[in-house]
């Protein structure tokens, strides 16, 4: 090591320099003791030769000492020129000090690394303030155009205030009002899921405003104003049973169907016939779910019935769901629900079978199939229990992360006219082009054609068996944790 060599040279130099006077003194004593000889021959030739060698050695050591001093003087300048590597200097100094503990430390080797200024405390973020709670939502609006220009066509219950002469497209859930700019829905969701490693209690609140919420809550026995602006509201508990049993109590959307209330989570903008007429919108009661693995899960429900917080009878409805994911490309969901749904009548039992199969052969192409069958209610002047059934097929192709095209075809058989008001066979085809802007803004252009075997539509004021509509919709989504 360089420091050990330097210390050794310094020690040898000091020893040699200190021995020179003692050699000279010995020479003088020898001369004094032999001064009677008084001749040059009396001096020992070996001693003179030894003195000469020592003088040469001293000169050599002095030259090396001078070179070492120059190196030591240059070291501080080099350390000042490279302050970014104090750790390397300190690492070299540690073994050097242990090799020569008696050597005084040099300025270059003991120079302390510059102390970094304390970092300023990070500004609090909205995500940090919210913690495990999330606040999300969206704003959804559209412009609808009906090519048939229907007059006095009935609108879905609760969508248009009484006294307004607004015509609507037939057999629509949320986008009924036509020839106008319309607010479909504004939603705000506050969610805190239960966690096994933290709090096992959680909650979910979803507030909604707009035409969609009027349709969803219009048939509740408690009236439209009872919980008009609450789409969902339930408490959650993760029970320590096996891998964890999810238990929810309150109001939640139905588990049935291929489509949901939120436009952004569907492939098309408008809702299909099966979503509107074959299945319920929501339930109120108890829901449990257990996930056995990434392939199998099962849920059970005990609720008041279809679309009612306030029950219309004293019976209860039971629901079961089985989910199966045989591979990452295939998903199968089978639902079954049974219970009395008629007002003040527990005798007639309604049953609903609902199947949804999703297949994604590639990352861009997705296919979906939905089948529904329900029966059990009774109508006056109809001998047998009523039933309705239908199926829907969907295809969606994503060109990239921003552009996608989706199509839907549906067939619905309202055998006794229990859900649509007319015994008929309905068909519809929908094509939707989607463009996403900056991830948060979703725009959709859509064309739809509905058909029936009965004169269920209006062309002006004339009954017709088909209807063509076009729509332009926009949905803006937000997440408070992502806001700067």
C-alpha cells in the first residue's frame, strides 16, 4: 500500500540521519586516541569507505523523501478535484491506517466526505391522504338520433318528467330520449375493500345521477325517491375462513348478464334487449363469495327480490353463481335465481338461468355469448306460467390501445308479453366504433337497428316493425389518486 511504503521510508531516513553523528563521533575518538601516529595511514580505510557509502545512502533517501513530499502535496488537490468519490478515499485510508498505526494521518486520507444537505420533506399526495380508500367516477352523455322520427312514442318509466312531449326510441334502457343531447349518468364511487392483512371491514358507496339512475330505480316499491341516487351501498367483511370469505350486506347490482349499468365497462354504448328485459338491475340483501383458486369461485345471495329495496312480498329470493376459468382465454359464469316476485304473492316462483361465456383468442379479439331463460310468473287469462328467453352474441376487435370496433346481435322472445308488454320476437343489431383520448376520455359512435314480428315501432305516427337509430356518446372517467 502507498501509505505503508511512505511510513517505512520516513522511519529509515530518521534512523540513518540519527546514526550519522554517532559515526562521526567514533571517528574523532579513534583519531584522538591515535594522534600520536599523526599520519594519514593511521585512519582506517574500511571506516572511510563505510562513511562514504552512508553518505550516498542518505542522499538517495533524501531524494526519495522529496518525491514523496511532492506526491503528498498533490493528493489534496486531486481530492478537491473529485469530491464525488469520497467513499473510495475512505476505503483506501482504512487499510492503510491498520497497516501503519504509528504513522500520522495525511490530510488527503483523512478528508471527510462532504455532508449532504437534508432532503426536503415530500409534499403530501392525494393518494397518500386517501390511503386504502379510492374515489373514482365518470360523466356520461350522448346525442341520440332516431331516423324514424317517432311521435308520441312512450319513454321508459322515470326518464322524462310528466308533461314533456318527448319521444323516445323503443326498447331502450338508458338512451331512450332521441333528437336531443342527454345526460346518461354521473357516478361517484367511494370504495374501501376489506383486507386480510389490514382491516377486514370495508365499504362501497356508488352515487349516481341522470337518466340511467331514474330507469334503474323506477320500479322499486318504495318509489323513485326512496334511494334514487344510490346505485350501490353496502358494507363488506372478509371472514377468516379458508382463503377468505367475502360477505356484503346492502344494495348491490345484479350478478346476471353480460352487460352492466356503467357505459364505460360495456363494449357498446346502448344496452341490449337482454339487459333491459330479461334480468334485474339490482338487489338488496346479503351476498357472499368464496374464491377456491384462480380457476374456480362461487357466490350465494339472499335478497328481497328483483329491483326492490322495499320488498313487495314476504318471500325471499335465493341466488347462486359459479365461475370457472379453464384458461386465461376462457371465462364461464353460470347464474341461477329463484324466488317469488309478484306483489303480495308468495305462491308463484320465478326462476332465472343466466349464462355468460367469454373467449379471447388473441389480445385484440374478444368474443362473448349470453343466454337467459326465465319462467314462473302468472298473468290473467294465461293458463300456463309465463316465460321469456333470449341470447346475445358479441365481437370486439381492438386495433390498438385507442381504437376498437364492437358488434352485437340479440334475439329475445317475450312469449307472453310479460316483460315488453307485447307477445313478440325481437331482434337487434348494433355496431359501435370506439376511440379513447388520453386514456380518460372515451368516445363512441354507434348505429343500431331493432326489428320485431309485431308493429312495435313508430315511423312518424305510423306503426312499423323496425327502427334505425344513431348515437354519439362520450364518457370521461377519473380517479382522484391519479390527479396531480
